[in-house]
C-alpha cells in the first residue's frame, strides 16, 4: 500500500511538472538592451574630417573595431521587446588616416556632415 501511495505521489508530481512547463510562455521577460544606444541626434553631431578622439567623445566606445585596421568602427544596438519583436540598429564609422570620411548604416547622414568642423 505504501509503495502504491509513493508511486502515485511521484507520478502526480511528474504530471504536474509537465503541465506547468507549458505555462512558461506566460512568464514576463524583461527587455534587455545590448550594445550602443544611439539616436539620430547623436549622429547629427558628426562631421567629416573629425578625428577618432572626437568621434569617440560624441558616440562613445564602439562595440567592435576592425581587427585588421583601425579604419572602421561598428556601433550596434539590439533590444528584444517581448518574444517576437526585436529592434536592431547599426552604424559603421569609416576613417582614413585617422579622420572621419563617411558613415553607413541605419541612420540618416546629417545635413551638415560634409561641412568640416572649424579647427
């Protein structure tokens, strides 16, 4: 009798565990941003012929730099909102001889980008 009772307890525990594991999609998951959060207003402060130090001051440290040369910096941002939606933005800053020459990615190029800063 005792064996049947403990078997019934274990069997019901296993069944409840399997049933409740199906409810895991109801659990709230926090949205965790990863990478460099940049806004268009940050990008609007960039100008051609800025030094790498000036770009670093405006945008902060990049997520990745080109491993073979220091001419490209990659800024990337990812935010998972819920389970099915994901927001991604990226920006690549290109340098030549230590000076900014162009940008590419998901942001618009500023209107004043081709006007160098006054030295």
